[in-house]
C-alpha cells in the first residue's frame, strides 16, 4: 500500500503543469487604454493586449500577472527588473529598440487622423483653422507641436487616445491624431466618427518589450506569438476588440522571419525554433 501511494505521488508530480514550477511573468501595462487595456465591471483587467498575453503565457506554460502604471514608470521598472516584460502596444521605433529588446509586432500601426462624419481630414491642409486632439506626452503630440504652425491648427492635449476621440465627438476638437488601430476601434464603436488620412511614413510594428539582456525570454514570447498568429488567435482578438478582419499581410497573421523587428536594433535573423 505504501509503495502504491508513493507511485501515485510520483505520477502527480510528473504530471504537474510546467508553469507551476516557474514564477509568474510580471507584465507592466498602461491602464485605461482602450481597446488594449481596460477594466470590466468587476475591476478585472481586460482588452486586446491583456487577452493576447494571457494566451501567450498559456502557450509558454507560464502564469502572468499584470501591474498598471504610467508608461515612463513602466519603462523604468522594466530596466530595474520590477517587470519581466511590457506587453505594449509599444511603437517599434529606433529609439525604443536602442533602449529595450522588442518582439516582432502583433499589429501594424501608423499615425492616423479621425474626425466627425462629414468633416474628414483627407490631406494635411484640411487641418487649417482646426483644433487637433492628441494624447499628451506621446509621439502624436510631438508631431502636432512640430507641425501646428506650418499647417495652421491648434492642439488640445488629452489624457488618452480615446479621450482625444471623445473630444472630437463632444465638439471640443475638430480632429484627433493617434495610432491607426485605436482609430479603427473608434470607428467600429462610434457611428459619428470616421478615420481619415494616415501617414504611411510612420508605419511600424506595435510590439512587446523585454530588457536588452533577456534574449531568451524575447524569443520564447515570440515563438508563442507566432503560434497564435498561425492558429488565428491574434486575428480573432483583433476582430473582437478592434472591429476589423485582418488580411494576410496584417501583422495579426503575418509571421516575420527571425526574431524582433527587421531593420531595428536587437533584430536576430536566426531561424525560428517554434513548433506549433
């Protein structure tokens, strides 16, 4: 009987999920950032990014915990080892790639204008005399500051991208400028809102980030992301949260060769290890 109990205990230990043996991944996210991170009626985090990285962690057989904070605090926390990763979405720019190790993107993003129905921004000259809402301390605010005088518009800073959209709908501003995925979300959920001109020269990956030295973790995250692209999970989440059906060339479906973002620091062209 004692031998039988011992064998049962050994079997249970062998069958225990692998993720129980590793500490949870610590992920830092910006709160109140629809459609990527938000809270449900019970105060639980949800959104495109939350759902995606829960699926990635499950694929890796790891638990994951999310902590919220402003982006500068999260970046400092990543460098200090407080967090293992920043799920993003993080605009994959040369400056960011020099500071952190980026995964390949899970969304394409480019600067895009939005406005009320019937008042589209189809060219930059359409901004003359208008008030442009942008999230403060963002690349969109930087663009607005550089170009306001040249194109003759004024700037309304807001606390988030969705607040910029709401400013337009409430007639506090005439147009907004933010990432194209957020504008797609706004169009899907606000009948009086339309997306207009985008700036193709700003197109880049929306990525996750780890510390510069955490190459192994970056590659593991990306292997899991690749499998979720191939089985349609990322595209389904995009349809659910952003309101559009990604095509084959969208990053929800497109698997990028190597690891990281091609052309940026930290990119590694080595063949992938993932077996999906």
